[in-house]
C-alpha cells in the first residue's frame, strides 16, 4: 500500500510542476524512495498506473506502446479524446528524444477542454506524460479579467462625466445652465455610488448566508418589496400584483432575500412596456417555496438565457444604458439563492415577457 502512496506523491509532484528532489542515503548511497517509485511506474504495469487519480501515460524504452490510465481515458470523449491521444503520443515521443515538455493545450470541443501537458523521462527507464485539466481555472481567470475591465469601465464613465461637467461649470453664470449641469453631475454620482453599493452587496452575498436568519412570512416579504418599487412602477403606469398562499413561511436572511427579489422586480419594471403588469407569486411545496417574478415586457433572447446571471452581462448594452443598472443585480440573485440552498430559474419569450423563479427550501440545510 505504501508504494501506491509514494508513486502518487511522486507523479503528482511532477504534474504540478514541482521538482521531485532526489536525495541520497548517506550510509548506503541509494536514491530516495520517491525517485525509485517514479522510475518504477512503467515496470509495475497498467493496473498500478490506473490507481493514480491524475491522467497519466507511460512508455518504456523497449516498448513502443503507451500505457494510459483510466483517468486519462475518462478525461475526454469523442473527437476531443482522439486529439488528446495524439497530443499524449507526441509528448511521449519528444520525451523519448530527450525533450522536457511543458505546455498548455486547448481542445475546442465542444465542450472546450484546456490542459497543462508535462512530459519527461523516468530516470532513464522510460518516459511519462501527465495532463492536468485547467479548464475551470482558465475560465475563472478569464472572468476575473473581464470583471476588472467591466468595473473599471462602470466607474470610469460616471467619474469622467462628473469631471467634464465640473469643468463646464467653472465660470458659468447662467443659472439655468448651472442647474442643468449640477443635476447631471448628481445623476452620474448616484450611478457611481450604485455600482459601488452593488459590488459591496455582491461581495457580501458571495461569502455565505449571514447569521441574521429567522422565520420569514413570505407574504410580508413580498408586500415590502412591492412597496419599495410601487412608485417607480406607477410612474410608468405599471401595476405590481401579488398572488399566492397566505401565511407561507420559510427560514432565511430577510435582507438578502429582499435584495434578490428587489433586483428581480426592479428589472421587471424597467423592461416592461407602459401599462404592463408585474406579478409576484408564491407557490408552496412540501419542502420548498417558489417565488415567481413575472412581467409582460420585452423578454430575453434564448441565446442569452444561460449568461444573464454573470456579473456585468447585459443582453442589450444600448438598452441597458437607457434603463440604467450595473449588470450585477442577477448575479446577486444567484448568490442569494445559493446561500439559501436554493436555485434560480428563468423562462422568457421575446416580445411577451420573462418569468424568474426563486426556489427556496422552507427549512435551512443541515
């Protein structure tokens, strides 16, 4: 059993890009066990290689056939699996020729697969190749880069506008012009403040559900959300109605749930045509409660439904500029749902409206 652990440690070290340090036994002059195990992987046969949790292939000097373990075989399917096999065989051959392979490969798929490939010699007895799936890491890096670019844009635009408006105010004596410019400065300042507030709220909801949890009467929660947005709806001649069972209860963070529902109602009001209806509906199940926020607005294109919960993602950037918003609201909704052990779903038809469903357990997860 110990040899399995030693082999796993040795290969994992190579796969992670760490040097496997070969030491000498001072009294016997022998190689360290890790180095011996790594060199013996090929001789121990495919059954041992199959026990390793990372995708690996080995080839001895005398045998031109590669031995690929189960983890490598399960890494990809279809045409992508063929491309992975070709990449492994090429890396093994280059290692046979004395090269040390260390590269990142992208297989377009679908689905896309991004791997780090490392290959080298097994202490002269053969060669190995290891693949590490870094698809999720690459996606997170890309999202992080996009996030920085987006937040820079969201803050730079209003701050830049305030600077231009302030410059225009210098020396201005016409009271009407001063009033107009200061009103625009106030609007841009509020826009920057809203972006920062949403970022702070998103950061808080990404952590975990707070300790401020209690039993919540759903009807009262919906009433409070309706009251907050009723004036904005009234200005656009939009009616907000509440439907559902009375006295339904759930356990959660009232502030987070109110924020999530508020973002959904705010979007519903913004993207509904004048004279439309926004419906808040609660549906009680045996173990969970579904809260729907439905509108009769412009709807969401089908191609965008999978991405609307991403931070800063906007279906129509031009339309979003007209209606305001930071592009963080639905990301906040998703995190609030996750914090409560629930989920968020959406259905939409362009030109007819959208319906968001926040599905929450009645009792906290154990």
